[in-house]
C-alpha cells in the first residue's frame, strides 16, 4: 500500500517501477508453477474425474477469456 502511494506521487523512477513490475510478474509465475509441481496426479485420480473436468474447463474458460481480451482489445492496459 505504501509503495502504491509513493509510486502514485511519482517518487519512484519509471525504470525502477517497470523493473519491479517485471519482478512481480515473475514471482507470480513462479508461485503458480510451484502449485503445478506440487499437484499429484495420483491424488487427482482418487477424487474422481468430475473435479478434474471442472479444473480443465475452468482453465479453458480463462484461456478463452484472456485471449478475447488480448485479440479484441476489450481492456486497454
């Protein structure tokens, strides 16, 4: 929260803010990858196919949604 305010005031140089944004994205990717590595396919098989199908369908939905935003420019960042 403090860094948000400092950045909004323009006290952080653009190059530093860009570097921190890239670092933040890499940390998020690393965290998601760690969750994927921790996933046990044997345990998924024990719970049955319904949760697996739900997980795959949610992933496909999010993929289509993000691609639609990227391709059609619905949201401008």
